[in-house]
C-alpha cells in the first residue's frame, strides 16, 4: 500500500477520533440500520455533537470554521469503508456547500445551525423519474407568483429522502433548457410529501425515496441565488461531488481488499491456504496495483481541489477511475471468497451489491467519458475545425 502524502498529522489525529466514534456509535448498530432501511436520527445528532457536520460553517452557526477538504476526506474514508447508511458526505460536501457558498446571510442564519447540529438532515432533489444524468432535462417547474414561487413535480432516487428536514430542489424556471432555479424546501411545507422508500439491491441501510411537490409555496427568501442560475451552480459543485464520490469508492474497495486478504490467509483448499496458490497471489497483486494507482490519482485530484485547480474533466476522470476500480476489486474479492462470497452473512457479499451503484450515481461512467472526451475537443455539438 502506497504512502499517502496528502494528510498532515492533525488529519490523522482526526482519523483516529472518527474511527473511535464510528466503532462506538455507528458500526454496532449497522445490522439494525439495514433491517429498518435507515439510520437513527440519534446518530446524526451524535455526529453534530462531535463537530463532524459542515465543519467549514462559521462558528456563529455551530461550525468549526474549518474549510479543509481533507477533513471530509478522512470522515468519508472511515464511514464509507463499512456499510452503515450514515450518508454524511452528501450532507457535508454535496448539499451544505450550496448554502455556504451561494446562500444569503439570512439563509445561513436560518438553516446552518440545524445542519451543523444534526437536527436538520439534508437532501438534494435533482433526479426525476424520466431524467437521470441530464440535469438540463428536468421537468419539475417553479413558477414566479409575485410574492412567492410555486413548485410542482416529482423527484426520485433521493438519498436521505426519508430523514431529510431540508431539501435543495432543482426546478425549471424559464423557457430555455438551462433555466433552472434552486430552492430550499423545508419538509413541513404544505404540498411537500415523501413517496415510497425505495428498495435497493445494495446500500440497504441508507434511506432512498421519492419526493413529491404539489403546489408547494416557497417564499422568495428560499431561492438560492439567481432563479435562472441554478444550472451553473450545480455544474460548479459537481466537480467536488464527483471527487468525494471517488474518495468513498476507493475506501470501500480498500476495505474489500483487506478483508479478502485476511480470508485467503485463513481459508484452506486441498490443505493449503487459498492465498498460497498462484492464482490468488496474482489476483491480489493486480488489485493492489490498481488500488495504489487509483489512490495516488485521487489524492492528486484532492490536492488540485485544495489549490482551486480541480477541473470538471479531472473530477470526471477521478470518479470514473475510482468507481471502475471499485467494481473490479469487489468482483474479484467475491470470486476469491468462493461460495462464501455469495452469502449475505459475509461482508463481501453486501459490499458487492453496494458497489454496483457507484458507476451510476453522480453521473454514470458513460457520462464521465462524455465529459472527458469533450474536454479533448471531441464534441459532436461543434462543427469540425477548418483545415
């Protein structure tokens, strides 16, 4: 395993704190979370009490004023390695940054204290029943009624959909394809309702739901920035979202590798440990190499992000590489477990089903390739350059 140069001693001290907390407050309840299809609200409150939520928020809002992406990397790596349903990365680095970067002082004063304490769980509503990775194709509409906005539409596959107390909703606000606004919608607003809690093949302890908006009146003070400028804000934040996804995927894959290495050392076939056979050694050697190479690249992207240099194309590369590496590693690890790898009582089986969505959400692998390809100048929307 390569030596990582990204973190300072204070980050590793933070890692120890997170690990001790997770081992005491999260992991012991993981099976119950799986059975009930969501984590307990008490875990969110505990995370808030530890100062783990929206650490970059100003101290006056209950934050630490600590805007260092590496702390959220550490938090994500520790929590993502083992399935538990506590989707703090979504809360911390996908939704709350919209408020931190683009919100008004009044919005931050109103919403951020609950976000940092864990009393308000966040969700973001982009995906719709007929619209996946193409954000410009959403149909949910927000109409300007003078003194308020009126939202109608439906969203699906919304992580934290059941537990959320505040949702950032993307809705069409004008006639052009990219005329999209972002609106803060409190869960107790009339006309807002939760649909089904969706049954997934993996990540069973993380609540995913449908959300419905039926003539939901939104005050003007709940609009995030320019009501026609939401698309630009989403594109701006997607690079960090995809990098954070890459962090999670690799952490999950590293865990799969570690438990499989332990398994092949103990499991015997024909009187010898599985790991002593050339096939197992070669497979594990290939996985170790892929993991180290992917980790080095993701850490490089994180350093670029810290310096404000992370491009959408580079973030897409990180997301693509990490999710595909995770899929390869977890599949190989199941194979090395043999029949045990197909049994849910073994962690690797649950990891296998959990890993499959990594190549889909936050932009599928195919969409990542499109972004990377267009960055190379291969864009079919533009006429070929004259020679």
